C-alpha cells in the first residue's frame, strides 16, 4: 500500500482515537477508589466552609495520580461552587508568575497580561476574589519537583498557604504530586509550619488491573473485533513488565495505526511487533533527551566500556573524569536504572558481597548520547 492509499483510506479501525491520548480521562476509572476517597476527604471540609487539608500524592509514573486528581476535581466542582480546583503541570509552569497566572485564568476566565502587571496585583486580585465570594482554593501541583529545580517551590507554597494572614477568611490547600519516590522535598521553616500534608500513595498496577484498564481503553477507542484477545494479553504483559501503563496505551494506538496502514480489519501479530519496535526506539530517544549532563556523561562511559562493566571500577573512572563523589556517582547510576537505560546485577562478590555489574538495555550505536 502506497502513502497516498494510507492517507486517503477512509475506513478507520478507530471509533475514538482520542481514547489513546495521554490526557484522556476514562468514564469508568477503576482501581483507585481508596486514593480518590482520601483526596475527597481532604477537600470535603471546604465544601461546607471549612479548611481543606494539604496532601502529598506519591507514586511511580503512570500509576493514575493525574487522572485521579482530575476526576476528583471534576466531581467537586459539579457538587459545589464553594471550591475552586486548579490543576497545574509544573513541567510546563515553573515560575511563580506562571503558576498564579493559571489560577487567575481559572477564576477570571482569561490569562493576565504577561507584561506591565506586577505579580502582587495578580495575587491580590485572586485572593480578594476568593475572600469576597467566600470560596476556598485547592491547587494540584503535578511533578512538583520541577519547582524545586527552578527554586520557586518555597515562594509558591508560602504565597498559597499563608494567604489567610493578609486575607482573613481565605482558605487554601495544596496537593503536591510526586513521581520520583526518592525525591527529598525540603521547605524552609515558614512553609513547614503550614504545609503539614497527609500522604496518599499510588502503588503499581497489578497485571490483572493493567489488562482490565487496557481492555476498557481498547473498547472505547476501537470498533468491535479490531483487537484480538491474544494481542491484548501480549500488550498487557509487555506493559506489566515495563511497569508503565502509558506504554500499553501507546501500543494500542500504534497497533491500530499499523493495522490501518496495511488495510487490515484487525490487529495482527505482525502489527504488534512493528508497534513494539517503533515504541522502544521512541522511548529510548525521549529518555536520553531528558538526562542531565552528569547522567549523559556516565552513560557515555558505560557505553564505551570494554568487557564486563563493574560498578567499583566504573566509579573510580567516573570520579577521576568528573571529580564527583561516590554518593553522586551512586545517585546517577540509580537514576539510569530507574529510567530503564541500564540494569544492575549483584554478583555476590566484592568486599561486602554486593558488587554490581552494569548492563546496557539498548544498543548505543543506534543512538546519539
């Protein structure tokens, strides 16, 4: 089939291709009732004029944190006009002005001018509106670790949580969402005295939960009989082994695209294998692009290593090259394993019986590091 045939082919296997988008919120959202109830309990006092509670929402990537927050916020806003709920992605909005612009937009329906208006005026308009209308504000800061990297976390948390001192009666709360479980958040004492959160944990999905979620997503996205049961099971197993639900959702979409491109009425084993090949390549490139200089430097050393790469020898070479500490080396190595670019295998040898071998999970000749 030529490219023109692919582009002009008007029979689609997708009844709703948006069902495979990252920001799609499914109608039936399963397996996170406990976490959503905990969020609702934190917000509920605000619905009757009380003070909402702060929370830290913890979980590995793709464990449903963002979707759960969006669902709870949606339900709160359907139930009451007393609570303003604002979801903010801190990867996109890292400045104090950017974050409060999003809050301003939610309250007033438009973004404030980017020039000529001081931050203090925007902040004052937000808080006066909440005060006048007797409304509480609950803000979800997704990937909040980005605010620490840009050194704005303390300011944003202080501005939000101590607003009641200047604007009596204003009630605010923050849901801080974290994917990096090793991330250590450290506020100054002025923030610590008001940010006393409960922890809401999102565990990894089990295999049966992943299969069920993917089955429902396929049902929403494809026409009937497009995705055979055995292909769904393979996608679910691959997703479970990689520990990331987004991989499974991407695979569903890619399988459908490859099937459509070959004018097939259903997804076949060949389409699944094509989807895996394309996904692995894209994921590795995206992960490599997300690394900082120190992580890239260590990966280059591992990539060029001759023979078996042992952690002790690698640490010595890396420290000589970069003048970094053992602690820094271990953190960087753990990050490369966390993002699945390497595996480490304990050999049982070494001084404490815990020497590690480093194994690359990709062919470095195919990618620029």
